[in-house]
């Protein structure tokens, strides 16, 4: 089996989700259909045959969700979104709703009208679930530090490891006692956090439709007598139903991708000021952190990042643009914009790196889209990175990183900046579409974020015309950002603690 082929991606999805979702029967139907058809598991024919075998709406939900996860990881976002429309129509579940929202955010051409409709659908369904029994815990004034649970923690994910762990480590213990709640975590998964002095605890949650287990988990959290629950689900995790039970007097959502808060589930949204410019949609609930914070710390767990390499343009005599983003973010909108950039800079190349490019079918699909937008396939290189150090080493061959659209990669952009690679980002009207503004403020690199294609392309031409400046920026970036992190980590902790104090009335 080809590494990272559709079949292998499917099998990984099966291993990840079948145990939690009880989808064994769905898996069997799908694989039996593929065998009979003599084709790949994720072919349209196999999917249709497997769904035809589904003997109940329950079986259809399991099959559709499992397929949607695998299709997303192959970059087939539109097909996955269509499947989730059927799944969510068949079952009312907050976890499934959140996954549909995530896919909607990554759709090509997801404009503000579509996002507004998606936002309204998601929050209307969330409010309708208020039939969940609110626990509404109350705590007497205790005079000690605020007990704050961060729900949805995953120490494996780079975003949490490099951006959120610094917050927990620098909060003043006299004001805030943080507790990292890691869903369905074995003890060994908690050990890295505990080694850093963080109070990390597991919580049995189960899959996205484990409703009864969610209720039990909510009661377990309420028993901690929290002052504040910080939900880190960000429309991604398996914990979506838990805040509906109101497990703490104050509940906030952290960097929520949709922006506005579903009243009365959350009392506030806490996020970077660059991502949430305000407006009536936030209904006064946004509590904003400084826009220029740089707290990314890749040294917290395991092996650190490789040192920045010299700018490849000095060695090759030409500029290489590139992206190491996830396949599901490299849709036609991203590739069309990147094609404009490459065409505007004579002699430049485009390097795309992702484990999925080990599959010739994936490479062919991406090459065909770029060719349709005027980029000769001979100007495109595909890299296949494995493991975190290998992935970061992919930046050794990129002079200027290109962010995806309409959703930019948050962790990806911080990683590129720390490897000394400047970034060009097209701003779009969602929090994740504005991450370029955060990166520009945090790194001090003017010209990172752009409101239109023409401005971005002109900046690409200007940067590409000065290889010496690219090399100097690259050589000094890490020392600058290390010095900034030393100042910004405690600054972030103070700002966060002040927001919690305001929300709880603590002094």
C-alpha cells in the first residue's frame, strides 16, 4: 500500500474513530463494498455501495462521518462537507455539528454570507439543546486563586504545545490555578504536561456522539468546583456538548473560529485582538489579548526545531515560494492565488510539502489545478515530510511562505516565522482568515497581511527582488523572536489573568 494513499488515510481514520464511534459495522460494509467493486475504499462507487448497505439511519451516520474525516485529510473538503450535511440532518449532535462547521470554514469560496448562515445554523442548534440539564455550580467566595479548567487540551497538537502551554506555565499561581483537562487521555499522555509542573487530568469523553458520556463528564467537571471553564474545542474537539451543561459559573471560549459566542453557553470569547476586530456580531462578549504577542515555544516537548538554513535563493539564484500546510487547506482558492504569485515573479518556483504528496493521485490533482491557473508543472516541486523535525526541515527549501486561503494555518505560520521564513497572507473575514495580521504584529514584518490579491502580489515581487534582505531577515529572525517571547509570555499571562478577574469579579 502506498504511504499516505487514500486507502492508508482511510485506515488511519478507521483506527482513530471506529473504537469511539462504534463504527465497526460501517467499516465492514465499506470494505466489503470495495472488495466487490475491486477498487479503492474511498472511491465514489464504494461509498455509494456502502451507504446503500446501511440498514438504519444510525449506520448511515457512522459511515458518513468516518468517510468525511478521511476525505478531509485527502483534501476533498467539498465532498466531505456534502456528506456531513446528510450526517447532521440524520442526527442532532454538537460534535458532528462542529465538524460540519470546520469543513465549511475550509470550503473554497466560503464568503461572509455563507459563514453567517453557517454561524446561525450552528448556534441555533446549540441553543435548542438547552434541554441539557444545566448544573449551574456555585462557589462561595474563597479568597484563593481562581480554579480554571482548560478543556480540550491535547499535548500532542503543536498549537497547544507551543502557544498555550506557555500561558499555563506563566500564570501567577497566587491569582490563577490552571487545570489542563485532556479528553480520553492515558496516563502517559499526561506525563509531558505534568513534567512541566502543570496540573493535567484525564476525562472520559468518548466520540463526538457519546451523549451520555458527555453528561457524565460534565458532572465530573462540575465536581471540581471551578470558577471558570475555558473551552479549547475551537470547533475541533470531542467536547462540544460539555459546556451546554454549564459546568462552571463562568464559561469562556478560547480563539473560537466562528467568532461570536452562543449565548447562553459562553459568557465571553477570549482571543487575540488581531483576529477579532469587533462589530455587533460579538455582542460585547469579546475580551481581547494584545495583537502582537509572540509566545510560540517549540522547545517544550521532545526534540527542538532544526536551526534556520541559509536562504535557498542565494544558492539557487531564484526565489522559491512554498507552503507546508495541510492538504485540506490547499484548495483551489489557495492554489489559484499562489499561481498568480509564481507567474508574477519570473524564474520563481513553488514548493509544496505534505505527507499526502506521497500519493501520485494527490500530486496529479494539485498539478492539474495549478496548470489550469497558468503554472507549468515543471515549476512545481512536491516534498514529503515525515515527523516534526522533518516537516520543519522543509522550510530549508523555501524563501517565502504562502498562507492558505480562505483559512490560514495558525501553527504553520508561527513555525515558518521561527524558521526565518517571511510569510505572505491574504486576509479573509474570519478569525482564522486574519491570522496574518497577528503574525505581522508579532514578528514585526511589514507586508505580511494583505486585504487584496494585487497588494500581496506586489509585495511578493518586491521581496523576491532583494535576496540579500531575505537572507538577512532569515539569519536574525530566531534571535529576535526568542527575545520577544521572553517578554511576551508573562505579558500574555497578566492580560489573561486580568480578563478572568474582570469576568469573575475577583480582585
